[in-house]
C-alpha cells in the first residue's frame, strides 16, 4: 500500500505511515497526518549554567596556575 501523503511504500497491514504519520485509510479523502508534538527547549538563563560551561572549557594552563596560586597562599598562611 502506498501512502497518499508522502508516497512512500508501507506494509499492507500498517494503519499509519511510518514515514510521515498519515493514517493509511482506503479512502484518500479521509487520510490526515497525525500531528507531532513540538518540544521547546529554552536556553539556560541561570548564571551558574553559563559558569559551569566556562569552567569546563578552561585551558589546562589556567588550572595549573590556579593550583600553584592556591598552594602558595596555603604555604604563606601556614608559615605566618
């Protein structure tokens, strides 16, 4: 059986076209596509979401510099 909406070939026992979702009724006038759900995604508006992305993308040399600075601060605090 051929889909009246998209023209793709569908198995004879199928009730709905697997390509476009149109009902495979014998009467072409009754065939209507099944509406698909729209999924809306919103971009992150949280400042923490942006910060987490920036931290993940930091170059290695920045991590090393930060670690060295932290060790120096700890050493200075312990020796004072």
